[in-house]
């Protein structure tokens, strides 16, 4: 009796990494962190026209339930510490989308004394969405890019201390 004949017809085989990545990609819970005018476009993305939920994304009110943080708008130095605290409260794996010129690099206000020159100075960013403010379609494209990145992750490989850092 060969192995081919012993596997029932209704069994689907897949790598565990692929299954884990598919479930994570298909059920991203995000936390909104709207700081300025980009937040209006971010709210429109959750509305019926752009409908982020069709990609499996659902908003959550607390960082402890969120997989992803969307930062939209100007990040001030006072908010930078709070952003780091919220990011640290998120469970692993966690992802960040930086939305708009102000959160990407300081934008129009980059020379102001109170503005942080990009979210990536405070927390690691996975996807940057350019624009001032970016259209809802741009944020949707950013989510799709993040989902592509999620599908490439490996979870069952033992990481060395250098890879973990």
C-alpha cells in the first residue's frame, strides 16, 4: 500500500507556516491612532466605499486586542512616548502602518520644535503610505502590501538571538 493510496481524498495538505500566515492575514485587527487630517481619510477607509473589513481587517479599541497599529498624522514628541507604550502593549506579532507624510517623515511640520521626524524613530514601521493626506485607496493598498509581507513570515523556525533582535 503506497502513501498516495492511504491519504483520503478529502484531506488538504499545507505547511503550518502557510496556514498560520493565511489566518493572520485574513483577520487583522487594527488600532486607529489618528493624530491629524490623515485620520479623516483613515476613517473613510473603514466606511462602506473603501470597506477595509472585506480584507479581514476589523477595528479594535484597545492595543491588547490589536495586531496592527495605523498611525495617521503628525506625531509630536509628547505623543511619541505614548505611542511607544501602546505599541509595547500589543501582542506579538505586531505590525505598524505609517499613513501620510507627517507620520512618515514629519511632513509640512518637520521643522517645528515639537514634531517627531517620523514614527520610525519611535517604533518599527512595516509599511509606509505616502500622501498628504493619502486617499483611502492608498491605505487599502498599504494593507494589501502588509498582508503580502505577512504571508512571507516563518513561525516554526528557531531564531538565533541575532535574528530575534
